[in-house]
């Protein structure tokens, strides 16, 4: 089971990455040009459904705890800034490179996976000289937004869901308007 | 039933449907990893590349702290999951008939960068290396940090997403200039 379960999870993930178009250069790059918002729609839909399910499982005690990602302002922000350059530069991302390899993309199989491994190697080798130095700049905390601002988690989830649905509505309206303008 | 099969075969799904499906996958990941691992984990990709390259890291620097104790070599949950991602992409592409050996992406790339394969491959290599390094600094990639951190409402995720979009927009502006 410990072999089949992660392969199964990854399989569904890779399947959905391909179905949503995340294995294609233009789909990823165009979200940064505001000409195709698929990446944003895909991510926000996943967040809304995932947070409802995960908080439900933990609140009802069906699962004792959830893995909480460490928040470190400098590392998260700096990492995100560097990440976006790579993502918009070549239209690639860590998991989509693997999913896109399954689609026969040689630019993913060879330089894509090769680059990922090279980046991972460089990161590990410079871990003490770079990562630990940046990590010293501020403290790290494993916290979640509801605890940080002391409000009920379901209020945060409801608000996040409402804002996301409103954003989807505005996006679809804008897409329709643009299409009508092009036709006119 | 036929409708369902036809949907599985269609090359592109609504991003809302695929995204909601990914949300369900994070819930499944929590349930399965909680049952099978000492500590639960959600999605991830960048960590797997670190486990995979760790033997090389240790060969170059036998006392390396990171590859010795933090991300040691091994066929971890993350590595198996990445294998699954590859298989998922393969099966989806086969089902929808989009599988094709190719050296270059769609025409939008060639319109901007030209038809050179070498150019594409060098840029992909550099971009992949940069974003994997960045994921190490941040504490995860789009799946391991943005999605897995976001579904538990960790501030880390939203800080990362903000940074990613800010620099992504600037990068696209520089590359596309007048065509932006």
C-alpha cells in the first residue's frame, strides 16, 4: 500500500495536470499575460475544494492533524519571486514537467528533468551557505491564518470561497465581453 | 457511461472541473498518507527531485548536511508520487490522442523565440534549474507549497503565490514586450 498509494495520488494529479492544459507552454505563460486564466482557475478551484474537505476531516476528528507548511516571510517571498521567473520564462513547473514528459515532450524529458535535478543538486550543495543564511533573517512559524488572526477557520474558508466565486464570475464576464468585442 | 468515457478522452477539461478534482486529490492524499505514514503529507513535486539527485550530491560531498539528513537518497513517497504524475500524464495523453514525440512546444513559443531546438532546450534547462532552486528556498513548489499550503490556510502559500505572480508578470512583460 505504501507503494501503490503515492503512485495512485500522483497518477490522479498528473492526469488532471494534463487535462487542465498545465503541460503546455502557452497555458502557463498566458496567465502572466492575462490572456488565458486557466492556471488561476485551476489553482483556486483546487484550493476551495481542498480546504473545505481537509478542514472537515480534521474538525470531525477523522484525521488527527494536517501537515502545516512553515511560513517564513523572506524565504516564501524570495522563493516565489525566483520561481515566477522560471515559470514564465519557459512555461514549466515542477510537477507539469513530469506530466508533460508522459505526453512525449522531449524538451521536458531531457532538459526539463535534467534542469530540475541540476537545481536540486545546487540547492543541496549550497544549503548551508545560502538557505540557512536566508533562514536566519527572520523566524519561521508553522501557523495557519485562522489561528494567526484568531477567527474561526470556517469563516476564513467561507470568505475565501466567496471571493473566489466572485473572481470567477468577473473573469467569465470579462472573457465574454472580450469575445463579443472581437466579433463586433 | 459513454458520456463519461468521452469526457475521459477529451483533450481538455474545464479548469474548474479539473481544479475541483485536484482539490479532491489533496483530500485523498491526506487520508491515505495519514493512514500509511508517520506524518501525513499532501502533494509535492520539488522534493522528489531532491531525493533523486541526493546520491550525486553525496558522491560530490560525502558530508553534505542536506543530502545526508534532510533529503536523503531513497524511493520516498514523493518520488513514487512523481512517478505517478508521469504515468497520469501518459495515460491522459494516450486517452485523448495528444501523445506525440516532440522537441518543441506549440506555435506561441516559435512565434517569440524562433524554431531553434537548442534555444528551447537551453532555456528550459535554466528555467527548470532556477525554479527547483527557488522551490528549495521557499519550502516547496506550486504543488508542495501553493496548493498544499493553501488548502491548510498557511500564510506561506499566499506569500509564495503573490511573489510568483509578481515576477511572472514582469518576466512575461520583458519577453513579450509589444506583444504583451
